[in-house]
């Protein structure tokens, strides 16, 4: 982080009970912890002990695997997983965006620090690692500068929130220059599960004070990206920006067939009822989705069946969520699909988002 901004930095601090906490401005955002694919119960027990004031059973620094932070070690892990390349999202960046939202300088300073690190990871990964930048549309000038630096560093993906931007929808005319900047610099905006501005009022989230992930957030995981994509499609952003590509990752895919049905049907109905469309579109609404959006699908969602339900439109991507507890250390066997017969799922759609 720039030296002048260091007072705004998120920090990792050890407490007297042996827990390492993610802290900003005197507030604990969450725990710094190591996760293991398939082992959510251990995390739950750790959170229970923390909330009960019981000592930590293991120190964070003593258990952090090298491949969680060292690009060379992660490349070795890719070999073990049978993968050629991988897209890498922020880890703790998934936890702090909504907390820092109250301070735009702090938000942008911490995002900028992560984005510089992305350039280093991209360089040290030898073309096998594709780190995802962390971006905000709240300051278009800052965004344009960040995108220029990221593009020069070879970073082609940037996580943004599928949420209102200071009360404005993503399709607002004031934000059109942001979408132009993504196109110009060749960086693809991607939605990913994270603690960002929510689609529902906070009153609905009844377990906020004690939950690592609010239950309602998990049940309605798909709502925010579906809302954001609808806004961008029906208000003509994807019509005006045909070179803009969008990714949806770790937000499930089982909702897509219903979404396509409701998207086309809802626009058809309201166009007739209201005497015209929200914005002039040269394509069916779903055609913008198929043309410009790619969505990750977990193996248990049966992506082959979803592709069939989508009329054979191949927009799905394989994902592992490694090394999170809800993820997997055996991604290829989990899908039970030969990558050679499903190139879009295992390679082509990710390559599309990377601008190849």
C-alpha cells in the first residue's frame, strides 16, 4: 500500500486467545483462517469456540500452506490437481468490501494494494495463474487508472459488486464510461460471492451478528447477479457495449434456465403492456446473456443437464473453489466429464473471459 495510505490498511492482528483477526479501523471483520476442501465442520467449530471465548486450537501462522500465497507453490498444486491454468479470486477481499464501503479512500486504497499484488502473481505464475483484481465503480477516474495498470500487467479479470453504486443501478448513464473503460483496457468484470452491498434490506438478515455467512445470503446466492444482469441487459448496456464480457463465478448456475425464461418472458410482457421497451434492443434479451456472459457451474449442479436446458448454449465453466471448505481438491474427477469432449466447460469459456 502507498505509505501515505497505510493508516487505512486492513491488518491481521493476533488476540490474546490465539486467533488472528482481520481488522480495520478498530473493527473485527472476520477471522484469518486456513480452510480445507470438504471440511466445513472444522470451520464451524472454530467459529463456535471464538464466539464462546475459548482459546484457539491452532495458530494461523503455523498452519498456512505455502500454496495459499506463493505463486510457484500454487503452480505445483495445479500439477497435482491436473490443471493447466487457474483463475484466482481474492480470499479476504471476499470479506471486507461492505465494511470499508463507508470510507471510499480506505476502500480504494486496499483494493489498489491487492491489485498491485495481482500483477506480481500474474508475472510469477508464468502464464498459469490468472489473479482477479478487486475494483469499484464508485470513482470512474480511479477505475480507469487501475484498469490501465492491470492491463499493462496482464491482469484480465476484475471483481466488481453486482449491486447499486451509491444508489445508482449499474446501467445508470453516469457509469457508462466505466463499461467503456473495461472494454478499452481489455479487462473483464466478474461477479463473485462476497460481502458486498446486498440486494435485500439488512432487516432480512436476522443472524448478522453471529454468522460468518448469513443464511439468507446463502439461500439467495444467485439473486444479486441475476438482478445485475437483468439491469445491464434490459437497459441496453450490453447492446451499447458488444465487446464487454461478464463473468459470474461461485454464484451457482441452476437458476439460469429459469432466468432465461423469465428474462425473455418478462421483457416481452412489459414491452406490450407498457407500450414499448425500457431501451431499444436489437436482440432477444437472452441473446445478450449467451453472447457476452459466462457462468461457473459446480459439478453437483450437473452442467451437462443445465446446458441442455439452455438449448445447448455452452456458457458454463468448471470451477473448484479450491481451497475453500465448500470447494474440492479433485475437480476433474468430480465432473465425471472428459475435458476433451467438453472444451467450453473446461477451457474455452474461461479463455473467453480472459480475452483470448
